C-alpha cells in the first residue's frame, strides 16, 4: 500500500511539474499561526463536517479569477494535517486550481479515530468533493484527488 501511495504521489508531482520551481516557505509568527497565502489566490482554513460528527481540518486555496476552476483534493499522508502538502497545493493554486488539502480523520486538525483507508475515509473523499463543489468555484467536470486514503486493491 505504501508503495502504491508513493508511486501515486511521484506520478502526480511529476505530471504537474512541481519539482523544478516551488515557492519558499512563508515566515510564521507563532507555532499556532497558519502559513500566509501567495499572490494570485486566497487561502482559508475550514473544518468540513463529515460522517460520524467529525470534522476534517482543511486548507482551501482558490484563484482570485472567476471560475469555474479545476478542483484538486489533496489528502495528507499518515500523521499529516491540512498544511502538510502546502508546496504542491500552492503550485496547483498558482496554476488556476481550487485546492482543498486536508488531514485524514484522526490526523492533524481532523477529529475522529484513525482508520487508514477504511469505509469512512473513502466516504470522506466524496464529502470533501461535495463540499468544494458547493462552496468554491470548482468545475464538477474537472476533479482530481491525490494522496491517501485509497481503496484496497482487490485480489
């Protein structure tokens, strides 16, 4: 499973060309502060309600130009929170994507119990997509998902 996740991450990073040019990290004034937005898009931090009464701590980056824009949902890896993938999220936002990056349930700012690709984790991906389509200028015909969780491969 880890090998599949790594291969997916490498494929996504390579496909969108993130390796050569990533912005430097913003300075953070306190450990609790969130990173500031780069120019060209707005950044907000939201808790998306999910099944079982939990919330998914999410970072939303939206281009400031009118939409609709392609949607990229970026799920953090084991133990990560909403800003774990800030560099690829910024690159995608700078390229005109709406980005919703979140920590899987039980990790980072997300509440609930850790499940790791269980049924609720899989449902959370759909929940985040539905939330983004309702609250951002996302194009329902152009949606991509990167990261974990993934459904287990069948034998």
